[in-house]
C-alpha cells in the first residue's frame, strides 16, 4: 500500500467511528487496532504497528468491565455463576457476532496472504481486532469511554441474562435428568449437517429420543449446537406435558 492509499483509507474510518459511537482524538490508535501483523510485515516502509499488544490490553479491559458489571447486576450470584456468565459473554462465538455487527472486517489492514484466505472473516482475527479497538478506546479516552462502549455493545446480552438466566444453564444435563425421570430414556445427539468454511463452520444437530426426532439446534461448534438442541427439546417436552 502506498502512502496516498493509506491516507485515503484513513478518511474512510469516520464511518467506523460512527458505528463505534466514538470519535478518536488519536486516529493512529484506531488505525493500529485495525492493522494485522501480516500487513505490517508486507509494508515495513510505512512504519506501522500491528494490533497484538492492543489486543492483549483490550482483553484485560474487557474482562474487568464485564466482571464489574456482572457483579453489580447479579449481587447475590456465586463466584461460579458469575464466572460462567463472564465466560459466555466474552466467548469467541459471542465476540465474533459483535465484531460482525460492527462490520470490522471491512476496515482491516491485512497482508495479501490473509486477504486471499478471507482473513477479514476469520473468528480469531475479528475477535482480536474488537479487543484491540477496546484498548485503543481506553488509551484514547480513558476507562469511562471504553466502559461506555462495552456496555453498549453488550447491552442485549446483559438484558437477556437478566430476563432469562436459563440461557447459560447446562441444558444437556437438564434434558438428561428430565428424560431419566419421565421416560427412563437417554437422548441421542445426531449431527445432521454442517456448512461454511473450516474457520467459520455452522453445525446442525437434532435429538432423538426412543426413535422420535425432537428439538434441533445449530452453532459454531458441535457442543453449542447440542446445547441449543437440548434447550429446544426441553421446551417441546414440557409443552407436551401441559
């Protein structure tokens, strides 16, 4: 990338700032947050810094803000419960969803190799970039700015936790116990399909009980798909019981 192209790219970042709801005083921090190591290696003459150190800091800032807010909204929860909530909120599957909502892939600076392999869609790159942006915001505007941004993009997830804490329950264990008590049967998890590239697969699972096909689920891992299928099966069985 030539210097003129880089300047043109920087002008386009105003659209991202609008999506972030934050205007950087130090634009170089935002640019660094979006710069992958592969781009720096191929454009050493530009003297740019990649985002790995920012990602390290952003991970800590994110964990602190999430932990603090969980402590505030669930004051009576145990340490184990709070840890499970935090793990859910900062999981790769959740962060990739937030990164895509912000369209971060559109603004990444990637090397030619990463671009060819669709690096702007890869979970690891996008989640690392989101954490780097959080760090850049923290360094540019302080903890208050970073905290405001984190709470905004996590608002829906926090609300869902408060409205339905069952979203984090162990549905597979619940289903197994429910079936043992009511039908004396065990569920069978059947993978019925998968789609997407290796770095971003979606798995589909259906549950079979005593030969009957029940709930379905999907997710970015077989474990997540099984959990969602167990959740749907529980709901179906309890509805039938009524």
